[in-house]
């Protein structure tokens, strides 16, 4: 009988604890949405999602521009690679560099920084969004 009472006590306490956690949860804040949209800016074609949803925010706009430069370079490498397969090793190194720059951009977004990416940041200024 003691076991049944102790189990019932635990069962009664658990839903109350869960309900209090659910009541205190808040919707996604603007900062969290900006972080997610900033990260999407560096994930290839997903930059379009960021552009369509939050292009008015200056923080996200900065990262969208850099993501567009990375996407443009990646598409150019894909097209060049389809015609000049002899350069596959050089193109793979450039693809690896684009991956590293994307990771650096994502890290900058998670830190809340607007730092220009090496080599790419200067070109981002030419995109008028």
C-alpha cells in the first residue's frame, strides 16, 4: 500500500510540474527568429527563405548578402565543373573553402556579430537588397 501511495504521489506531482513548464514557455522571440534566418542564409539555396521572410531586418540582411555571394560562387563552380571536369581537384578545394566560410558565417550569426567573411564580405556590398 505504501508503494501505491508513493507512486500516486509521484504521478500527481509530475503533471503539475509539466504544466507549469508549459505555461511559462514563450513563443519564439524576434532574436531567435533572426538567428535562425541568419543561419539559413549560409545554407545554400535556403538563403531564399531568409530573403523572403526577414529581409527588412538589418542583421539578417547583412548575412543574406554574404550568403548570396557564397551561393553565387557555388553555382559558378558547379557550372564550371560540369564543363571542365579536368579541374575537379581545384574546384573541390574551392568548394571546401566555401564550406569553411559558411561555417564561419554561421558561427558569427550565433554570436550575434556582423563580421565580414574573408574574400566574400567585400563582394556582399554589391548586392542591393
